C-alpha cells in the first residue's frame, strides 16, 4: 500500500476550506475526480485497510494548486494524513 504522512489537523481543515472556496476540491463520483485518481494511481480499495483505525474516516481530494493531493482525516481523532507516492512508483 502507498504511504501516508501525518499533517497538522487544524491547518488541513483550513486548507480544505480554502480549496472548496476556490473550486479546487474534487468530489467522489465526478468524472474529473475519477481521472485524477487514475492519474495519481490511488485505489480506494487500499483505503479500507486504514479505515479500521479511523471509524469516521473522511476523504478530501484537492485537484490542483500547491495543496493538490489526496487526504484522509478523522474528526474524532483530530488526525489528517496525506497520500505520498512512493519513490518506486514515480515515473
């Protein structure tokens, strides 16, 4: 499975809010989101393993800009993780 790195929870919520306001936040089920997930080689089946540790797991996808990325977070645990592609998968 790809790795995730911890990022500051409070600042991640602010990042998500700004991305939403700028129209950069992608929503699951949209065609452009599917294309972005394929481009980044993110498989949602892999997220199931992490979800065991976070009963209220939420996903945020920012499709462009300096904060572009795939994030998962838990409000209950006040934890946020950002997807980091491994060096082996970089082209």
